[in-house]
C-alpha cells in the first residue's frame, strides 16, 4: 500500500517569477519573509517587490531571519505579520527563511498565549489556518519549498527539531536557477550535499515507496553530474537549474518518507559547532550508506548507478573532497549528543537497527 501527496503548485524556468507571477499573490497584504542577504543577493526580492508594486499590493519586508531560526524568532515574526495585518506570506531564501516562514504563518494565525503555547507548534494541528504562502528558493538543497516540514532551533534543548503539518505546504513554489547562480562555491557544495542526503535517506528509508523511489532515483541522476562539477568549479547557468530541480526532487522524496539518523545526528554538529546543515549531513552520509548497504545492497547499487559512481568508496571520496571540515571533536561531546539524537523519531525509519552505541560509533568513525 502506498500513496503520494504533494499539493504545491510548481513553476520552473528562467524569469518565471516576473513572466508568470500567478500564484505569487495569495491575498491582499503581503509579508515577504527573507534572510538578511538572500533576497537581495539572488535578485528575487527585487523581482517580487516590482510585481507587488505594479499590482498595488501593500507589503512589508521581514528580513530578520537568522540562519537556523529559533522558535522564539519565528514567534516574533508571527507577531510582526499580525501587527502589519498581513494575510499572506512570500518566502524568499534558503532553508532558514523558508522554514521560518512556515512557523511564522502558524504563529501569525495562532499567537502564543491563551491556550496555544510556543511548543504547541510541534503538534501539527492548529485551530486557525496558517497564512497561505508562496516560496522562492535561493539555494539548491533544502527542498523546503515542497515539504510540510520546518526545522527550528531550540535553545532550551540545545538542538534543532522539526515540526510537520500538511497545513504548512506552500501553495506555490517558483524555481529559477538564476537565483542560485551567484552563491559561493562552498555554499553550493553544502546545499547540494543536503539534497543528496534527502534523496539517499528517502530512498533507503523504511517509509520509502515505489513513488518516492522513482523520484529519488531521478533526483540522483540529475544531481550526479552536478556534484562532479562542484568538485572543481562553479556551475554554468544550466547546471544551476539542474541543481535546483534535484533539490526540489529531494524535498518531494522526504515529504513522503521523512529523513533518517543522518539528519538527526547532523543537528548537534550545526547547533554546537556551527557546521552548515548540508555539510553536517555529508560528514555522516558515507558511513550511513555503508550500514544501509548491509540491509539493502540492491538499493546501494541503484544509488551509485544513478549518481554515476562505481563504489561506496568513490562516494565517500567525493564527499570528502566536497566538504573540507577542520572542526575538532572530542569523544565526550559526541557521546553526550547521542543522549538526544537517539530519541529522534527518524531513528525508527532507518533500514538498520539503531542503538545509542551504534550512533556513538558512527560519530567516532566520521568525526574523530
Ligand atoms: Fe536537510
């Protein structure tokens, strides 16, 4: 038994936002949620504000989204949207602004206090419908534009945690490779490896199905050539579009399957050591694949074939090249982090049995 649900209207192509903006304006008063630089750097913010002005739609720009947004910051954004009277959101950016926008949309309609508390966002069911949202990704990695997930930083718990609700799918997502074309090479690498991680974790996930597997293999096929080029140089324009498409396919996969321990074990690396999310996943991905290979060798073969690689050793060597990491770790901190990571939901969807001892050994093999 399996199904497929992804209710986002996808629109892709060069200049798609300016040439075909229907689906961007979802109400009468907009809040644009973006990062401090992503909206301006990509050119997407200028495209969007020009359209809103041309159509006389009032808007405010909320560009205070930090990397790895905290739950408190998302609630602040919700309060700002209420104060402005926004009735829809346009999210522009990488994973942080897109994920923050989902939480802001919930908090705007369900202010914390009076029975709905800050952490109730994790219940995934809300009395008032979150504000409708459109998304314009400006990195090619997270796939957040097509998932019902939002990852928030919890300072109290010293980690990151995701909430999920079918109500926070974007209504529309606009994919234009031009918006990622001027990213630094290492950002392109980190985010592409995040996309790879989504595709592999989804493909090897206990919740995988024929529909998610089909998309995952296509995503790996599209991404394979791009990873090879990113070893040495910035991608040409046409490859930017491919990278963005592969990332969206990765999002479509995890929207069905969720992730695995690669993601939950990656979160402390980001929280405690400030390692970018995609890089954190990539540092753990090779060892994860070796463990998955024991249970699902035919799936490993299909992954390698789709990526254009000859062996798991080749995959590990590629990841090492793409992700230079100088950070030092201690045995004690790695063991400490597993107290939290072993409780993550996605421990249960791994293709192999996961114990705290196994997580400690994965961390040690990959990071010491
Ligand atoms: Fe991710």
